[in-house]
């Protein structure tokens, strides 16, 4: 008992758990929607009023946009603990920041108030959360993004139904089949003009867009300015800020030509096609009557209450008698066996308002306990008997409060263990970067006998003695103040044979004004049945800014302690949906047995390789640069001038994170059959040079994103839909000279397209399938395209709508020249007419003469 209580006190406030939504759809209405105000937001009661108004407006808009099918039924607003107490505020039950569907928090980068959704899954899958800034909610950004209620519906479609935006900042224009340059949008009924509009020093200049000689499309600074007054109703996923827009693009009006993210990620299906194939849609019917207004609950974070329960089989019934007031309290249940009484109290636990966290110490714990944990918003961990994997300490460490400011949370920098013989060493280093260092804590454990412990700071100075707890078989050292930045070196020497040693290091933010680098890990689901694959995710952020270039390794441990090691990637291929978004991913298919598995992730950042990604986040409400009114542009305030290609270098860092437990079933005995095809290629791109087409993509593997495929099948067509729906009937390209490379390698191939069967084709569409050694084929890739023509740019403005030009006051040199030239011409005409008249008059008075 001493060991468990000591570990709980030492590491309870470590890492934040992964996010899970509490939303349920009940009779067309969304219940349990949670909007959380970040602790970093200053107190402002107006914010609560505006959140209510936003949700109320969004509910009506959502109802109409989904053809009278969905609305917001009840919504909770989570208020920071630092805000003053008001009688209307209640104590939360299972609600916490990690369950928030919408976060109201400071902007990712100061001045950038764009609403966005954290979305790193595939088309049709739920996303993580929506991020609004206080200024956006308060209505200060309505001109740029439209009303907040409409923006909420745009983001809710990302969050709940997994659709994507119908614009593309990376490809804002494309060559349309009309042989003109068109703005990437849906639908094409949205009207506007394409212009370069620049403002500097209070003066603005507008001019027509020029064509880029390489891309044959408009130059980089060209933007689409929509007409302010429109009649087109689609689409919400393009520019929800346009007044007339009130619907999603459907199969009839969807623009499949445009290189939008929706087309790229969802096989050119419209947003309404994706929504109408969702689980939400399939379990609801169209409503006859209008929906009621949303009901709001105001919840305020309060003091955390945690109870540790060490269970031996048959004692579960004691838990429900612990507290009379259980709202928001947490129970950490540690059990090593099967408990046949747990099922009898599941419903009571669900109604109690308590949160159940479950740590399983063996493979036979009752499934009813997992159900309790899931239903109450708790987390589920698994620790094997292999002490060197540090599973139990890591599990306790992951039970952090998600309701405190990130600067107050402890972050795990290191967690390592090893089985040793006598006098052997466990050596290693841990990096303390400048974003952490406060309350730094080293913890060492052993099984047999206390080891020799040596710890050197970055200057090589030997640190003081560790405090030893011989009963609990652990030693710890707290670094006073802020620990020195740099590499700390530890050496542990075993004194027993055999021996198991572990070391854990955690720390807090060094400065509350500078967000620390954080790592969160999760699996894409809690249960899986063989042969269904799973996906490992690890997200690295500083505040809300993605961190790129880190080395990220996942360790997946089975019931019996067998480990599988995976390198996670942020390359936009295979399991990784979005490139360079700070989310590192990989497929997991190496199932070794049935039962529970646990996930741990280690991230290492090298000083020369790691950067902060300052690009605007994907999956966000479209920024409207200005409105066209009577042919003139009424510009909106410009976005902060941040070079999106600038990636700030970071110093070295180390982090570890626990991703909870998951359960796998139906794994057969003996060698596993080859059931896994290559992963779908999702980043196929094409360019043309005269009569040759060059395509590039990231290589898939023999089993999803591992290994090497046997061959590629490349086909082309003059029809996008024919290629998508009838790939095997399209014209095949000879790829005998194309030798596949190992998974996650960049591939390139050039070919001459030959003659297409489609007459009057304006584009060539290209797609790929991969084949592995067992003749298993991948899904058809995303479809790339090249135009068979040079598109026409917009005609220059005619004389009736002259270009306003760079100067709005004074007279230009060209104007002076025109005035002078015009004056000379007029004077010359006057002189000529005068001379002519005088000559005529003189001739009429002269007498005629003959020959």
C-alpha cells in the first residue's frame, strides 16, 4: 500500500489525458455539447452571453442547413476556476477541458482570430475540437468571417461529420473545363472578382491579377473577392460569411473540378454526400415542427477530489458508498482481477456524477469496469507485470487534471526502465528545454536493492543526494527553483542480480507567459477486432502551434509484455492525414495476442531539425479579404503579415506521453495471414511539360505503410467520375520501368499520355493503385489532373469600370501627359478650322478669272 500511495502523491499531476467528446444525439438534438473557456482568458461575463447567442443562432441555422434534421438541444459552458463565483454556476460532473467540443482560448498567434477545427482524421471521421478566440465570439471579427453562429455550423461540420473546406489556400485557382481560370470554390455560382489588393501606410492599391508563367494560373498575391450581395445558397464549407449561403453543396451542384480539400480528402464527393452517409444522419428522421431553443448549463471548475481504490476481486460494491456528494469527484480504481459484481453498479455509477479512472494490472479485469470508465469520461490504462516498462507509474502520471492552465501542469520528460544483472548500468540523458524547468522532479525505483545513483547537471556538476524510501523501494530528488537548461545525465548501477531499475522525470513550465512544449498520444479507437487496423497518433504543440521535425517513437505493449516499436510520421501519407500539422501517425497491425495493449510515446527534438509551424491552420472558416460592392472592393482588416513559410527553429527537447489502453479480439493463434493491402496514396500530384506528364507521390508499403509494394497500376481518363468509379476500365500507363521504393519514400514518374477515348477532353485525370506481394490492392488514390490547354485570364476592366489605380489623390504623371497631349490636339484643331474659314471667306470675295 505504501508504494501505491507514494506513487500517487508523487506523480498524480503529470500529463493531460486524450480528448473524448461527451456529445450524444437524441431525437435530432445534440446533447452534452461542451464549450470550455480556457483558464488563460480574462474574466468577462459578456463572453458567456455571446456564447449563448452564438449557439442559439447556430442551432436554427444548422436545422435549416441540414434540411430540418439536427439542432443543439443542451449545451454546457465550462468556466475557469479563477473567475468569481456566481450562484447560477454549478459544479461539473464528468465535464472537463479534455472533453470540450469547443474551446474559447487566446489565438494561436497573436492577432490571428480565425476559427478552426483540430482535424487530423480521414474523411467522414469525427475531429478533435473547435477553437474560437474571445474576440471572435465577442463579434469583433464578423466582417472577416461572418456571423459567429454560421461559423459554428461550418466548424461543427468539420468536427462531427469529418468534412473538409471547399477552398484551398495552397491552390486558390485552377484551370476549369470552361478553359478559364476559376477560383477554388463550391459552388461556382458564387460570384466575385479576382484582384491583387495591397495596403501600406494607409493607402491601398488594387489591380487585375497577372498570370504566372510557370503555373499558367494567377500570381501568388491574387485573391478572390466575393460580391457582397448574392443569391447563391451554397456552400457553407466555402464561405459561410456570405449572407445568402445557407446550404451544403450536394451531388447536383458540387464543383468536382476544384482542387479543394473536400475533393482531395473525400474522393470528390460533396459535403452533403458525406454528411448524409454519417451515423447521425442514418439514425434520424426529418422533423416536422421547429426545434426548441438550446438549454444552457453554466459549470465552474472547483477543487479537485481524487480517491484511490485498491480493489481485490469482489470488493467493487464498496466504491459506491464512499461519498454522498460525488459530482465531479474522481475515483482511481486499481484492480488485478475479475470482479463479477461490477456489472451490478454500472448504471448507478453513471448517474453518480463521479469520474471513474481504471488501471488494470492483469488481463482479466471485468469489461463492466471499462464501461464505467468510458461512460463517466474517465480513462483506462493497462500496466503489465514487466516493471522495466514503468507501466504503473506512467498510468498514475497520466491522470492529470485537464482543468488547470497548461503552465500549472507537470509534463513527463523521461520514463525508462531496464532489467539488469548486478553492477550493470542504466545510463541516459534527459533534456530540459527553456519552456520547462520549474518543480523538476527525478524518481528512481528498484525491485531488489537500492542502486547507486549519479545525476549530473548540464555543467557536469554532481547533484545532491536523493531522498530514499526503502519501504517503497524508490528515491527522489527535487531541483529547487528552475532547473538549468541543457542535457542532464543520469547513471544507475544495479546492486542485485537480477534487478529492474526505472527512472521518471517530470517538470512544469518555467514561465507562465511562455507555453511549454507538450505531447499527447492516443489510438484512433479503444477496441479493435482482428484484422481491423488501428492508428497511433501523437500530437506535439507549443500552446496551439504545431511542432515539426521531431523524432517520435511509439511503444505498444501487449498483455504479456511484448513490445512493438513504431516510428510515427507527419508526412501526410499512409495513416497521416495532414502533412506538417504537428500530428505524427502510423498504422498498427502487429497484433501478437488477444487482450489489452498499452501505448507510450517518446518524442525527441533536435536543435537543428525542430521548427514551429506558423502557417494558418487547416480546416478553418474562410477569411474574407473584402467585399465587392458596385464593382469596388470594400476591404476588410488584413490578416497579420506572417510569412507562412517561416518556421522558427526550436531548441532540443524530450517528452513522453501515455496513450491509454485498448483491447484487441479475434487474433488467431500461430502466424498471421497477410490480410493488409498497401495504404491508399493520398498525395498524388501531377504537372505537365509539353507532351509529358510527371507525377509524384509518397510510397505506400506492402502492409499499409510498412514494407515495399510489388507494383503500381497507373490509369488515366478524360473523365474524373469515370476514373473514380470505373478505375479498371480506364487507360493504363506502362509502368514496367517503375520500381517501387520503400514505404514513405518520395516517388516520381514521367509518361506520355497517348490518346484518350473521350472526345473533347479538356483535362487528363490520373490515379494510382498499389499491389503487394499477395496481390492485395490498395484503394484508388486521390485523383490528380493536368489541363490540356492554357486557361484564359479574366479580361481587363473596361472603360466604364476603370481600375482605381495606386493613387487615390493628386494627379499622376501619365494623367498630366494625357492632359498636355489632349490640349495640343484641341488647339491644333481650332487653328486649322480658323485658317480654313478665313481662306474660304477670302476666296469668296476674289473675282473669278478665266483662261
